[in-house]
C-alpha cells in the first residue's frame, strides 16, 4: 500500500495508526493522514473538511495520492479516543455529550450526516477536550451503536445519528454498549435482534433526567427521539444546569438491568408489523450470521488478516502488571508482529472493550480483572470471535 500514500510537503511518513490512517511528522509537529476508501461520500467528507467547529477534528488539507485515492490531513491526537475510557462519571459524560451534540448539529446544518457516531470516533486532547471525527466513513464495528432503521433498511438520517449519540453516551456511563449483555450472548445476530426488538435498559449510573433523555434518544421510533442534535444538546445543558455538583451522584438513579421489550405501541415500521416484521428480522439476522461466518464479501480493498492468519490467537500471551492501587496494565506479545497492527481488547465480563494501536492498555481495577485480546492486522479488518486470546488476569 506504500505506493498509495501521499507525499505531503514538509512532512515525512512515520508509521500506520490504523486502517487507512497514517502518521506523518514534520519539524514542528505531527499529523494524521486518512485515506478515503469510500468514494461515493468523498464530496460529503470534503464538506466536513471545510467545517470549522471547536468540537470537530480539524482538517488541514485534502488531496489525492498518485493512485488517485482521496485523502485528508488532520490533527493527530496522541491521547486517543474514548473507547477505552469508560465508564466515566455522570458529570463528565454530560460535558462530553454537550460538546459532541453541538459538533454533530453543526455538521447536520452543513448537510453532512455522520453515520458512525461511537466512542472510538470521539477523540480527546491532553486537556480533556473532545472532538468528533470520521464523518461518513462507517467502520466495521459500528453495530453496537446503530439505529434500528439503519439495520433494517439502511436509512441514515439526523435522527439515526441522534440514536447513535445516545448509545455512545450510555456506553460512556456504563462501560459497554446498551445492547451488550454481560456474560450473555453477544453475537452480532443477538445484538442486532436486541436493537431491533428491545428497548435499551437504564445504565444505572445517572439521574432519572439523563436516563430518560437517553431512553428517548434510543427510541425504536425515530419520531420519538430529539428532532435534532441541537435539541439533544440543549436538553443535556438543562440537565447539567439542574444538577448541582454536590448532588450529581446523590440524584435518584434508575437501577440497571438487561434490555427489556418495549411497551406495546403503534409503530410506523413494517419491521414490527406481523409476518413482515418477522421476515425482516430473520433476513437481517441471517445476513449478520453469514457475516459472522465470513460469508459476506468485504468492501473493495485489502482483505482482513486475522490473528489466526498471521499468528494464532492461542499464541498471544497477555501479561498483567499493577501500576497503582487502582490501575492494571495489560500487555501482550504475539508471533510475527507487523507495522500498523492494531488490537481489540475486552474484559472477560464484556463490560469494557476498546481498540488500541500499541500492545498494551491500562484499566481501572482495584480487584481482579481479566482481559482478552484480538489482533487486527494492518492490511485489513477484524478477526472472528474464535480469534480472541486466552485471558490474562491480574489482581
């Protein structure tokens, strides 16, 4: 893929950061260069490149490689994203939510849908400021935060982005997607069916006012959600203003629980209408099941290489070190490492998960915690569930 990398005056290539993202260095700083492999949305992403909003990751320039592939030159965030940061305190989630909702609203007003709002697409700087990134470039792991109408018909919209933002804030509160059941069946089929047929449960980590707003944002009926990301931001601000700092954690908290079926209601979706609904769910579930088994063709480009293809997952060795009374560091080694490899990790109870570019992660844990790791080779996407490493446990 080296021949497709752009030449940027004043910068030299450093290393890959992830799929289609590379680090370049100059004498006075570093930038991230993102290759745009989804040409139908290039015009939309170029619109994002022209946006100037304090909550959107800035784009310095755009161009094309010698092979004709479009790319964006963006600010580099060495502190990474929020995927591994959860769970976070209620007050911090409110701050993040207001900032991301404002950024999302600015993009919507410019005519740009995000299509992939999730914790991994919220970057943070050294001061804790957050920035929304990766507009229009739907990743392969977006299911956990996807609106039901997107699953059933591919209908992306402002309110579908609102759903994903609600699911993202829920994740930041609880440490996992609202549609993941700890120690339950979390296959793609099971998660898709929960999104399509069940209401998200309360996180159990926020006052009733925020739990109510998140439940509305993740409503199966798009018309029941906040009408815009701007409205979502304003409602978050009201909750923030009404929550005195000393009372934030003392507020009434709704107990957490597994996803439960929603109350009976009239729905505008054919998905829930009798036999047609059953057929739709079966069809989507079957498609996702095929994807799990590797029967769905990958997008044009380099094909994924899993840990099993370049170093079996059972040869990944996870070691654990306690670095503070409240923190464990998980590190791992594996055969045949390649530049640009990234790593998906999850705790054994599946309450936390994330993606990192270095073979280590530090997690808050005062007691025993176990982590499994999956290698994502630089040339492609993720591995199947059977490619998770053996657990590494620390206490």
